[in-house]
C-alpha cells in the first residue's frame, strides 16, 4: 500500500510540474509583443481639435530601436484634457513597415469622437508583427 501511495505521489508531483511549466511558457506572439514594447520608442504625441470643422486628429513618432522590421503595430491612444484627466481611450493600428533604425511619423490616427477639450495624447504600444525573412 505504501509503495502504491509513493508512486501515485510521484506521478502527481510530476504532473503538477508539467502543468505549471506549460502554463508559464510564453507564446511566440507574446514574445514578439514584449520585444516590440522594448524596441519601439514613441515620442512627440499630439492631439489637435479643429474648431472650424469639428474634427480632431493626433499623431506621434515611432522609432524602431530593434534589429527586426515591424510590419503592423498596435497600441492605444489616451486623450487628456488641460487638467491631465483621461477623457478618451482608443485603439490604434499602424500598417507600414518600420525598419531597424527608422523613425516614422504616424499622423493617421483619428479619434472616434472629436473632443474639443482634448489637449494632449499618450500612445502605448501593445504589440506588433515582424517581417519574416
């Protein structure tokens, strides 16, 4: 009986180790997204409201400090009022290759709702896809 209990205990322990190690492993997508967050530098975020036609637009610079070409970049945009309060959060996608060492100005993000009291923006990268060789 004790021998069976010992074998069962060892098997349960081995199963637990396999389950835990499998759950903590990262997928390739997660690894690329983490790499993109390290490689891609955001600067010069802007948000402008155009009173004459009631529209708004924002932009930012994206610099690729890594050693791979990024194809599609996804992230989020936060719009702030003059007091620094977040008044809107939206997703963004940039779909053009950015080569290592290259800086591009992404002026394409438009907001769903033009916010007259918006004065600034912050962009965060959540992930990207890389060009396969």
